[in-house]
C-alpha cells in the first residue's frame, strides 16, 4: 500500500515537472516557480552598466521581434526592468534569475554568467511570447569546456555561416569553438609568409559526388572547382564576434597528416617532394609532412607564429589524428631522423614531431590539444587529449593525469545520421547512426574515480563536413543534437532524458524563432 502511495506521488511529481512553465535547456541547477508574470515589451529597459552593456544589447537585438522593437539599454536603475548585475561570489559562469511582477533581475558571477542568464531569459520569453513567468533560478555549469567543432575544409563555409554557427553555440551555452582550418581537401587560413597555401592549397579542382564507396570504379566527380579561405582580417572579425558571445576560438592546424592542402602548395614539405594535389575525395591520405627535414619544422613554426597572433586562445589544436606511416617508412630523411634520435618506430617519430611542436607552443605560452592518437608513442602530461575514436582513450589518459575533452564519435559526431533510415529523411550523409538519445547518453566520467573527474575538462560535438556542403545542410545535423550535448556539459549532474524531451519540445520554438532548421523527424523516432 505504502509503495502504491509513493508511486502515485512520484507520478504526480512527474506530471508537475512536466507541465511546469519553466522549460530551459540545458537544465538549470534549481528552478522554483512562483505566481504571476512579467511581460517584456519594447519599452522595458535593460539596466546594465559597463561590460554588461554588451550582453544587454545582444539580448535586446535577439528579442526585438518578440518585443516588437529593441528594448533600451540604460545605465541607471529603473523600475519594471530587466536588471543585470555581477556578484563575484557566484561561480564565474553561473547566474541567478529572479522574475516577478516587478521585473527581472539577473546576477552573474561575471559578465559571462549574466550572458547565460539572458540566454535562459530568451527561452522563457520565446515560450511565453514575451511573458516571463515568476521564477527563481539558480544555475551554473558542471563542466568548464563545452565545445563544438566545425570542419570548414571539406567544404568552405562563408564567414556569415561561421557566425551563425557561433550564435547557435551561444544559444546552447557552449563556450569553445574549435575551428578545423587545414585539411587534405583544402587549406582555409591566410598565412602571409606562405601565400601559396591559400592560392593553391585552398582550391580543389572538383569534388566526388555522393557517398564515397570503397569501390573506386564507382567514383564520379562533379567537375566543379571548389575553394575558399578566411583572410586574417576575417579571422580577427570572427574571433571578436565569438568573444562578444563569451566563446573562445581554438584553431586547429592538423599535422602531420591531413596536410595535402599544404603539400600541394609546398611539395618540398613532403617525403616524396612532388606529385601532390588538393584532394577531391574523402578519406585518409598516405602523404603527410616529412618529419625528417628541418624545413618542415620551420614551416610549422612560421605558420603557428601567425596563428598565435590571430588567436588569443589558451589552447592551440595541433591535430595528430590519422597519420599513416607508409611514407615515413620509405623516406631516407625520416629514417635518418629516427636513427639519430633513437626512435624505435614511426609512432615514436610522430611523438617526436608532436613534442617539438608542443615545445614551440609552450615557449610561446600556449598549451596543445591533440586528437587521441597523440597518446601513441608517448606525449607529455601537459597535453590535452581530445578522445574521439573511443571514450576509453580519454578515460585512460585522464587516469594517467592528462587533461581530456570527451568527444567520442559514437556520441559526438554530428555528421552521422540521426535516423536509422537516412535514405528516407536525410540528404547524402555518413550512414553511421547517432540518434539524439545516444548523444544524451554520453557520461564523460564513466569508469573514473571522483578524484580523477577534474582531468576531464569537458565535452564537445564535432561537425565533419564531407557530406555537409552548406549551412542549410548543417542545421538539421546539429539541431537538436547540440541541445543533448549541451545538457551533458552544463547539467551533467542533473540529466534526465525524459525530462529533457519535454523541455526540448519548447526549446525548438527558439529554433523556430531564429529560423533555424532542425531535424524535426527525430520527434517521430523518439516520442
Ligand atoms: C577525426 O575524426 N579524424 C578526429
Ligand atoms: Zn620524410
């Protein structure tokens, strides 16, 4: 009998949680709903001084269609207002939000915390069409690194679309934009010292059509040149745009593999020294940077010197993934280097390569991130590992004391299909199946002891673009899966998939409000 009463109560609580008005993603730490409401209009002032005027203005612009005009941002206290303040006693990214008949007050641990409070307010405003229900929210993220990676190499994506990607990240309270800028299929960052990187390396003559099969005889190409790159001015513009949204941009120059863009421009950097072209197909090229010659390291350091000028980020991503060793095995210079340095095999040569680059960056005050292959052949404890092949690589690295970002492909690769039936619903795409639920399932601390958790600094979703040629294609790939990833990063200690689905139904109204295309068919699959 007791058990029955308990179950009935539990069911009632569930219903209460489900039908409450305050539905925010990622899930706040604490929500207490009150009575009454406050309505935002074009006449509601946003009270914000100093550095809070930036998030205030962004909010006013974002809400303008809802409030039928931009709310004024004022520096002096006002009634019936949205009032912003900072209290350094709060967690730096945390905030409190109190709404009632008298107005809304958001207090952040920093301007960034205020910005996140405003993101929550925006969701409430969209859900209530300007009406904010009375509520007391206390919120802060569980993980410090909440990232998204965009591959702009398989296809060039224009500056405006990169900015929209950043907007979408901000909506999900993500704070690290990992920008994958060099590849076999195109080099995308202007480097003044090496103009051919963009003149030659950013252009390919054509692109394989459709899903690339193993059988080369079936390959067909579109005959259309494809290319593009970001000038240094455009990069500064994007870094500043992201910073206004409290997002740090982490550039990736992928090395020593995935370098055909550079090799096509400067063939002397490869073991064969000639015969390279920017790839028109997908996959992993055997041609990589030659690790046996000093001019390769000079090139890498000169490129990084310009990268460091453009990107103030603490971390620089130096790739390290999928570097076949076939060329190094045949290259007399690489073999000589191995003999001179006492390296037992080519994996150790890769480790030698990564260490040299790491030393250069640490001499310039930066830290490296590398894909989990950098663990092979040895890597120093100060390297941060991005676990992508399997979460186990990250778990092992965290146990050994390296910092880790979890982005295992079976939870975090948003180029994978969202449905078990991609032909029916999706354009050409990677056939691997990664439904929303599986994104949500990521448990970054799995199999780690609590004292090891701090080594896992966060999570990230990755958007590889072999089959994502433009932003229209990209949106339903990242939405709503980014919401699931965001909830793991922000609300790891309070995840609940069923509750998430209820909130998601409201959250997609914010996608609609901004005109973002999301994969609505996932609702048919999961509900
Ligand atoms: C990767 O997917 N090659 C990091
Ligand atoms: Zn070589």
